[in-house]
C-alpha cells in the first residue's frame, strides 16, 4: 500500500493533489507545529496578470501551538469577503469561473474557525471536485508515538497503516534517503510535478499557483489529465 503524509495547506498547488491522487491513503498532519512561513495559511493567484497572495487571517497565539490548536482571526468574515472580491476581480472572465468560484465560496463560508478543521474540510471539498478517491486520514488518529520526529515519525505511520511504499514531494530528497527507508521495509519515491502550461487568458503562463488558478482555466475532464502529469523518482 502507498501512502503520503503532508501538512494541510490553503488551496495548495496542483502537485499537492497529484500526490494525493498517487497514493492509497493520504495522511494530513494536525499535530504538528504551526509555522508562520510557508503555505499553511496562504497561497498565490493572478490579479491582472501579476502574482498576488491570498491569506487566511490567523488569531494571534503562541508560536509553539500545533495546527489543530490555532484558530482563524476574529475579523475572518471581513477578510473572507476581501478574498472573494479579489477572486471575482481576477477571474470572472475565466472559462470555469462559475463552478470554481462556487466551490471556493462554499469552502470560505464553512462554519469552523479552527485552523486545522477549516483546512481539512477545504481539502475534502477540493478532492471531491477533482474526483480523487484517496481517503484522507488525520495524523493524530494513527496509533503511533507522536513525539517521534522527521523520518522516524513517517516510518512509524507507515508501519501503523501497513504501508510498504511512501511517496514524498521532490523537496524531500533533502530530508529522507531511500536506503534508510528500505532498511525499515518501506520503498521511498519522490514526486516531481511537471509544469503544464495551460492558457491563462492571453498572458504568459505562470506556473505553480494555487489550485484555484488551475480550476479556473481547466474543465474537470482536463483536471483529471493534469493530476497525472508528474514523475516518480
């Protein structure tokens, strides 16, 4: 069985969903420390042909709390309206604006203000739109020693889920070695996303944006093909 393990991200790029689609079970970390830098609460879209960042406003709290212990800011409703307005301004003439905007609006207007619940629910809804059958598993529900770090934690989760293959994004080559995983009975592979150039209005293509951008310009049938555009190394 093949698994992957990732932090939850805010409307992540297509490589995240390629990874999800490539495995039998996809584990989402909830009991891992929230970090300000990275993509947990922000991502990139196009606005008038230029890259712009959209962000989830996070309530101020200790920097040492896990993702599941953080919440959206008290002014989230106002921030949510701002994001929706920016998306309308950016993409209202995109070919698949209506279905994509409808999905994004549903995600942003969900009731939960817990950061992990919000992101996990978001991933579930996008997964359904992309017709990805892979079940999502919350890391804290896997019976392992969650004080383990790095590769030892990953290997413990693999063992608990009876996985003999682990797939990680290509950036993991700096963290994990195939030899170490094989010694523990797990085959390690790395997924490298192929930068597919789809039409973004009449401007030069900008790759690796939020999945929102990909969905705005591609039909659900085309998205199925894009989910396969990767290499396993």
